[in-house]
């Protein structure tokens, strides 16, 4: 099989966006010796949700960890416990990784036995003032704090998971009121110095039950019917915040797929690009079309059987390449933690060394560092392609092959070294190619970077 990838470096299309951001940075309790991996891959953001394990290790990020006694005085620095979160954020700052700070709590997966922190706060205004002082600590130096200039502040995470939710034990309207109170208060305090958003939707693949209603082409129904509830929740959220004139600088949503899984909720990477169009439709419908879009939890090979495989790295690479061509502003892969988890696909949980997925992110980071997206087109629907150029004339092309082995001809006069990612290659060079119109074999589930 033959594949032609056309590249035109004279046709600049915009900037390469942060499709390779992550959730849960590699920070195993006070050991910052792994954060350099993000720096080396030019990964600019790490979302701070579920950091530190169950209850965020009782130490990090979560409001109940930072402000332990809700009856305390929120204006008194002594009421706050910033210790462990300070160390995390200092390590991130040292390594040039910016946080997306989630204001809320970590998921409680055993809430059926007992729920602790996932109830609505007893005083919404006070909760908002606590959030204010966390921002002041990290951005304005309050309480012996810092001037990190953290931009993104996300209100809560996945509040809509219904009676089975390990994230929110209140009603829909109670969450909407919390979002209203906190978002208005934070914007009143800080204005455009910060971006406030949420709500980290569980997922919107329910739109495939009625695609035409969301501006999508007719497709076969996707996912489980009950997930349409998540779409209905989104409609109610947007209706509420529009009617109450709430700010929304960015909208965040989640999607987990395994393209080779019986448990999948959406089938292909192409479907995720359709979901991004549904997000566009919702934001425009409710007057928030200028809000940024963050798919800030995703993983398309999250089952343990995929860990360390070329399948996982190729699918992750294809997702980043495809989503660059949507209106999405950022992706955060879930996740980059150091330790045991079916979702932790970047590092070996036993020896903490990088897995193939990490090197796919490092390859994308090379495009991100160059800055400008240029025209790039593959004639093979299973070979995803993206090209970038830098101001100093540097060029790079990245490919991910989800189909069968194929001979790739790269037109456009591109020359450079061919690097591969799979179970045998850690973004390491392949044999040199002499022709200016490069022709090389790209195997199934292989990622390539030509630079």
C-alpha cells in the first residue's frame, strides 16, 4: 500500500496549539526528579486534578486540603495549608510547566460506602472567597506566596454524573449556583488576569443519539443511550449561565475511547473531532462562542492491556494530530502520573521510565516548539499527518499510522532525519533517506517524525 503526504511550507495555517498538555504531572510525592520529562517534550500545561491519589493524598490542590476547616476565617493566612501544593507548583514553575488549577475535589470512587468531600459547600460565597485567596497566594504573593501568573482556574470536575457520581452529591441547580457564585467572584477580583471556566463535562458523545440537532452529519448511533443525559445537563448548564450572565472563559470536557474496546462510547478519532464540532455548536447556541475549548481529560488506550504498546502511542499521536485541525485550543491527556493506574500511559509504574506514549508526545512537542502549522495532507485516511515550521527555517512533519504497513512518499522537498516511535523505537533515528522527496516504510501503529 502506498501513501502520499503533501506538504507546503509556504502555506502557514496558524499556530500549533497545546494538543500535548497532560493531567497529573509526574510528581510522586515530593520527588520532582521526573518533571523534566515534560520540559523535554515541550509540554506547556499540566492539569491539577486527582493529584496525589485518593483525596489528593490529603495534601495537594483540593480545597479541603488547602483549607482544612471550613469554619475557619478565610481571610487569615493561618487557615490555609499550602505546603505540599507549594512544592508541586514550585517544581512545575522551575521546569516551565504551567498549571491548570482545578478548584474543587478529587473523585471519590468509593462514595457508596461513604462520601466525604463531594457535597455542595454550606456557604457558596465563602467557598468563592477561599478560591480567591488561593489565587492570591499563587499569583499575588499573598500569605508568603508566589507570582506564578497561573492563568487557568477550573471550577469543579464532572459534576453531572448523576446519582452514581463520585464527584458531586448535590442537584444540578446547586452546582450551577456554585459555578455562578465562584466565577463571578473570581472575575470581579481578578478580571482578565485569569481565565475562569469549567465544568469538565463527563462527556458529550450522547450527541450521536441525535447528531443533526448539534450540527453534525448523520452517523450511526454511538455510545450508550443513557449518556444523552450528559448532553441534557450541558444544555441546562449553558441555559443557566446565560440567563444569569456568568463568565465562561473556557469550557472543558472529557472523552475516553478505546478504538479496539467493547466498552467504547465513541468509535474512532474521527468521532472525537465530530464531538469537538458539537462543542462549537453548543457554545455558539448559548452565546459563548468566544470561550476557549479544552478537552482536558482524554485517553484512547486506557486499558491495562494497551500499556507500553505501539497501539497506544500511535492512537495518542493520531488524536493530537487530528484535533489540531479542529477549533479545540488544548488537550490534556489523562494522565502523566508516576505510579500504578490503568490511565497512566506515559511511564512504567515499576521503574518510572517513559513508555512509547511519552515519545509520541515528545514528537508532537517538536512541532509545538516550531510554532506555525503549515499545509499538510495525507491521501490515506489511516495515516494522520501534521507539519510545522519555525521562524528560523526549521521544519518538521509528524505522522501516525493506524492502518496497515504503508510506503509513504513525503512530497514538498522535506529533508531531515526520520525518527520513529513504537515498542522498539523511542523517537530514535531510522536509517537515513537520501531522496529529497522522502519515501519510507511506515508500519502499522508506528509514529514518525521527520525533522
